[in-house]
């Protein structure tokens, strides 16, 4: 029986390009792509050539070739509907803005009981009251392009004290002028504590490192108690005066300050930088300052902590205390040195007994004062960091010469911060 030829089909330029784009798209379903390719071959060749196409028989080709125009319209409509629902980039800007706005809000505002968004929760919340739906992968791509990570959270500690900026300026002015103050017999010192230092002894010996393997320390240990280290750091020279005890009460703090004054030569004025700990503004410290400065002590005026701190901060005294703002202990330079002490001696320490800990700590501090003491280079002036350092002058910008912070910038960074050279070319 002779095989009938299919009627000739003519496609316009827009229709043919649209069909070819559907065939090339990776998100097109296999059935829809097969039909579009069949329509293209029907318009380009005869039916007999279509029969030689793999997986195409006469029963399939003849009905499809006879109604190619109608089938094209159905395929076009189906493709448009699919691209309007799940196609990459096919959602209108309003839909993408809804996703980003919902991801940046609290889940409780959208009737979600979770405390943070997940992709499944976003899909369920977006499906309520909307005619369109969005898949998990599409939502993930939108969040990734906008550099939004609802699953991540970091702790943030900021000082909300009303006098934070003024105290920061005061501390920074002391640090920047410490060397100039040191010449006319005025010394700037910082004091702080490192409490609860455990004297640990590893129950089994530590295995030394080998090529390709780090040092291996056993998990089990023996505990020989704790000690509290109170240290004072001389800003101009970098020398440290320390006190080691079992507690860190107000009496221990006053004893340490008296020990520092005995160790240091007589000065016309001493400026002490301390944090907001209650022992630094205790009545015992006030009595010590009264003894040093020969000023009258009025007990009823020193009942509250605010009154005692105001008394210790009196600039007319020989010993003036400068308190860092609340949550502003990072302005205390001795905290840097205590961090170095923890990394160099305490973190991997293996102490047989309490006296071994005291001996090794004293030896380390003696060697530090003799060979390694140095002042820290302080460049912060007390201004807020966002306003003080322009974005184009940071170290990362000087290294890369770009306006984004990662090696592979996101799309929003490329759009809003195009690459620019750090230094302008000479005219």
C-alpha cells in the first residue's frame, strides 16, 4: 500500500526560531522536544525522510505531519505555559521580589511556626494566596543570586551605651599619645583578668607531628585546679606586670594595682585603662586611690558603682581610671596580650601540678619582658569603623582592585559594583 505524503507546512521566521529555542532548552520535557523536532523536520523535508528518523514510524509521522500547524500551536501554548511556571528567569520581577521580601522577614509574619526559613517552608508560604508556584531549586537560585542565606546566623555584640563614642575617643587618645606622655613621667597602663585558667595534665603522652600529620593530643586529662591571672600592660613599652592567684575579687584587684605601683618607678600621673568589671570600680580600689592621691574619703558618696567610677575617673587625681564602654573590652590593649598568652602557653599546656603551672608561667613572662616586650601599633582613632575606613581604601581593595569582596562575585555585586581599577591611569 503506498504511503501518502504529508501536506507541505510553512513556518514563519519567528515560529521556527521559537521552535528551535524550545528544542535547545535543557528544561524542555522530552515529549515536547520530540514533537517540536518532528514539526521542524516536517516543514523542512518530505515525509519519507521523516520515516528514516530514529524512533519514528509511519503511524507516528503521518498524523503529526497532517496536522503540523495545529500541533505547533498546541506545542507553543504548552511551552509558554511551562516557561511561565518553572522556566529560569521567566517569573516576573514582582514574583522574585516577593520571594526575596519573604526570605528577609520573620517567618511568624507569614504564619510559619519555624524560627528560620527553609526552602520547603518558603515553597509552602508562597503557595498561599498566589496563582503561581515556584520550585525549591528556583527559590534556591534566587536566594543564591541575591546572596541571601536564611539558614545562617552569626552572633553580633554591639555596645549601645550612650557614652560609647566618647569613651572610645578617650581610650584611643591615650593610646595614640602614650609614647609622648611617657617622656614627661606620665604612663598609660591597661589592666584586665584572665580567670579560670585550668591546669590540665594529659593522661596519655602526646604524639609528635609527622610529615603529613599534625600533632595528636589525647582527649582525656587530669585537672589540677584553676588560677586567675591579673595583668597590667604598659602601653608605651609593652612590659607586663602580673599577679597569679586563685580568685579575682576586689581585694585581689587592689593588691595587684598596689604591686604594679611598687614595681614601676614613681610617675607624675598614671592613667589606667580598665573594662567595666565590677571589681575595677570597687570600694577597695577607691581606698587605694585615696591613699595614693591624699584625698579625703567620703564613704556615703561611694555607695553605688556609678559614684565610685566617677570618683576614680576624676582627672584631678594622680591616678586616673579610664573605663571602656559596656561590651567594649576590645578597646583594652591588655586583652590582646592575654590572647597571645592563651595561644602561646595555655592552649597546649601540659602541667604536672599547680607548682609546675606557676613556674612555667613565671618563666614565660620573664622571657617575654626581657626579649619580646613591644608596644602595639594602634591606628584606630575612635570613629565608627564604617565611616572611618572608606570601602575603596581597605586592604582587600588594594590587593584586588575591585568593588566586591569575594573572588567570584555574585550577580547583584556585578550589577551594582562593576570592576574598577584601584589606581587611575596616568593621563
